[in-house]
C-alpha cells in the first residue's frame, strides 16, 4: 500500500521591504505618542469645558437665574369669580403689585405663576389643567380665596371642585372670601421666599 505524497508547501511571497521587521512597532513610537496627544487634547478640552459649564451653571448661573425668576413672577391674566376683582385691584394704582416685579400676562406660555382666583367648577377644570400644562417650567400655583383653596361656600355643590389642589399642585394658599389685595401681595412675597428656600 503506497502512502500519498504530501502536497507541496505554497511558495513564500517575497518579503516587502516596506513592512516592519518582526519585533518592531508598525508606527514609530514617537508618532504613537503624537497621535495619542492629538486625540487626547480635544477630548480633555471638551471634558474640561463641560465640567466648567456644569459648575458655572450650578454655582453662578443658576442662583442668578433663580433670583431673577422669583423677582419677576408673571401671573396668568385669568379670573374665575369674585376673587378676580381683588386680583385686579391688587394691580391697580392703590396696591401696585407691579412694584414687586409681578406683571400679569395674557398667554400661559409667557407665565410662570397661576393664580386661581375664584370658584372652579368641574366644567372648567380641564381648561385650567390645559392652561397649567401650557406654562413653561419652573411654574408655581397660588390658590387665592376660600373657593380655590377648598370649594368655599359652594364646597358641597355637585358642580364645584373642592379645592384646586385636586387638579394642579398648589404652592401657596390664601384664605378669605374674598381675600384683600394685601393678602394676595403677602402670598406672592411668601411664594418668593419659598422659591428662594427651595433653590428653584
Ligand atoms: S372665595 Fe368668596 S369671594 Fe372668592 S370667589 Fe369664592 S365666593 Fe367669591
């Protein structure tokens, strides 16, 4: 029985004089270092810039932004019932709420404060929620008067929401039926204190 002959080994390709020898790096060492430095420096700069921006935002920009925001609250120009008359009086010449930087606006997209000043019925509840959701963050809510706070004299009526906090989160409650304009100004100043303490 004869043994088959082994296939001949493939012919070796001629060595390329440009390829590195065994044991030598494909790219000279100093070029690797240069390449690493070129890639490292932009990444390091970007990371450092992000870090500085984050620190600046947290320690410098954010407090200034909060200070400006809480001293220029823009309530929505929106009235529901008799408390709205007191709301309007607070912005008249006698009480002049604008001296605190509080300027009512007519679009929820320009407002950061919703003052609910009257009886809220279930029929209007979804409108109130829509207005609140259209306001940009950060935003706050004041329940002005007994009706907005807990339904007031109409609390047991089938059609009245027993407190606007069933619909939106309330930051400050103002008691009274109706509360006087001074009480509204006091509530606004209390809200400014809350915003400062919360760091919002
Ligand atoms: S709390 Fe009194 S004044 Fe204000 S909306 Fe209700 S009933 Fe009117």
